[in-house]
């Protein structure tokens, strides 16, 4: 039987996902230099899909390059994080305000289920599961808003915040408060009050900004 080769684009996607996750989990540290040749050897691939993945990571802000000098994992910077959070907060408010009038009972239950998974993850100190459940929770209004441009920008910015969220959840900073906020937020969505739900989501982003400020102030992001 002849098996078709894996398209190069799929290889690039796989490398991108693995490197993104390694950066988020601090397996690749802020400021650490990376080389496409070494990564290609590690993945057992040619340099081309690795270079493509690194270029995409640069677009998300997770990797930065100085041609002919270095390619490295972007150092964490408080100002950059605050700027990204400000944009994400605005986009999330737009998504929620648009989505709430369109939400179905199934959408609401999907959010409740994600929050139950989030709570279990917090209780069991499972950072990966907490982050995944939080993504699913907030992904519902983003999907229901059905705005491809908004979704694309959010997906580009999210990885920058994800590695900070990974540290946040790994210390369970605000974990219980997040669970309670999620419950209250779903209730607002169920009421059909898009403005109130958007305001609640904005307040959540403000609190998240406070947690991130604390992480930087206490040097928990190194």
C-alpha cells in the first residue's frame, strides 16, 4: 500500500504547536536562544518546516530574531503584557456583547461544563488542564460571535498571555475567584444581558491584569 507523504504545511503546523506549548510551559525559557538546525534534528525534520514554524511564532510574539545574530524566545516584558491584555480585553468585550444574544442553551451548558473541568483542574493542581478548560470556556462566546477577523487577532495574541497564565495557574493565583467569576458570567449570559456580561468580562480582565502585575512584582515569571 502506498502512503501519501505528510504535506509540509502539516509538518509546520505540528512543529509550531509543539514549540508554542514548550514556550507556554516554560520548557523553553524566556531569552533562550534556539537554532533551526538543532530543532530540526530534534524533530527529525528538514529545516524548512522548522523555519516556517519559527516565523509564525515570531508573528505571535513568542519568538524574536535579530538576523545573523540570534533567534530566541521572547523575554517576558511587563509593558508588552499590559498592552496585549488591553487589546484582548477590548476584543473579548466585543465578542461577548455580540455573542450573548445569540447564545443557545447548548452554548451555556458548554461553558458550565468547561468551568466544572476548570474547577477540577484547580483542585487537583493540574495547570495544563486548567488552562485548556479556561480556553474552552472563553472560546464559546468567541465562536458564537462569529467574527473571523476578531478570532484571528485573538488567536494571534493569546499565546503571549498563555505563558503568563500558565504561571498564574501553576501558583493557583486567583483560581477560586476565577471559578466563581465564570459561574456569575454564565448566569449573565443566560439572562441575555450582553452589556452586563461584557462589563463582567472586562472586570475579569482587569483582575487578571492585577494578578499578572503581582507575578512580575514577585519575580514569579523568570
